[in-house]
């Protein structure tokens, strides 16, 4: 079942670095940013992860958990996380359960061939597990600031 705006997330379970298990109930009481990216150690994905890293303290101050998601395995994620000194966990969605659930697997043209790949996308889930915002097919530049702004708006709605 695909998550819908202003509806609770469907049940799902995924493993992340640091032995963390992600479920819709794991982070109740905290907003969650899930950012889907194509591949560890590629230029755009490295830039995006570093931008989330560099603004991580702002997310923490607002009570928001940041999680990156790609189809890479745990070993790749551990290395990517260590190399970039990422303070947040990365979900290894090797079976593409989360990717398909959120509808981020798309046909792409790479070197003239049609391949299935991850469309860079971000989702904001509120403290009660409800999907509040989504960004699909995003460009990296300025995106993290946009997400932080929406996190701030979410906090205002609750207040």
C-alpha cells in the first residue's frame, strides 16, 4: 500500500545502520524525514547526504529524525556513513520494499539503456506517524532548506 498525504504510514519494517529497525511506530513522538537516493558514493547522493549532515543539528533541535534510504547493502552504507561522517542512520532497502511502497522506483535512461532506478525523493512524517509532505524528483541544491522549512511549519501546526 502506497502512503498517502495526511494518512498514517502503512506497516513496514526495514533495517538500518547501527542496528536500528525502522517501523512507523519506532519514532512516534518525533517527526521523521526519509530521503531516498539512488546510490552510495555517487556525486549527487554524496552531496545530498552531506547537506543533510551539515543541517543535522537543526533537524535534531526540531525533534526530527533523519534517515537515508537506498538499495545499497549494509556494508556499503556503513562505509558511506563512516567516510562522510553522517550522524544519521541509513536504511538498506536491498529488497526494495520501502522503495516500492513509496513509489520511488522509476524507469530511467542510463548510457542509452532503460534501467530501473531510484527517483531522488523525500518524505516528511509527523510525530504521530502521518505522512505530511513529499518531494519527488528533486534537485539537490536547496532541498534540505526546503525540508527544514516544512519541518518548522509542522511544528507551528502542532503548537
